[in-house]
């Protein structure tokens, strides 16, 4: 009788271990697919970039409007290449701008890690 209970415990432990390993693997695969989604990255990067550039460029800038529509013109590309964003501005945007915070959250960058980004 004791041997049977011991055998069932071993079988149960193997079953539970394989179930947990499988669940962990599925969760990791789901997160990997989520992080590798190019549309998700593009949308949230544009949100973050727009929040930063809204602070640096004047509001209503037509080139900034092009960015939000997803149109990449030569003028926009040239201005982006030349732009330098100060650390203090970056930190301020991350701290105060809801859209920037939301974009980083969607990219699985936790709020506690925001201070290390600049």
C-alpha cells in the first residue's frame, strides 16, 4: 500500500512538472511573439517620438504632423537626423507625458525603468 502511494506521488509530480513546464513555454512564446510584432513596435515608437518632438519642436509644426500620419518625407527624415534631444527634456517627457508612458508600457518597459533610459 505504501509503495502504491509513493508511486502515485512520483507519477503526479512528473505530470505536474511537465504541465508547468509546458505552461511556462507557452507564456514565453506568447510574450516573444508580442515583443516581435513590428506593427506594435512602430506604433509605440511613433507615439514616443511624437511626444518627444512635440516638446522640442513647436506645436502645430507641419513636419510633426507628417510624423503622426506615418508619412516619411525627405524633410522629416532630414530634421530627425539633425535633431538632438537633451536628457532633461527626455526625462521630463517620460515623467509627464501620458502618451510616452503608455507607449513604453506597451513595449513592456516598466515605469521603474524609465529613469534609466536617458
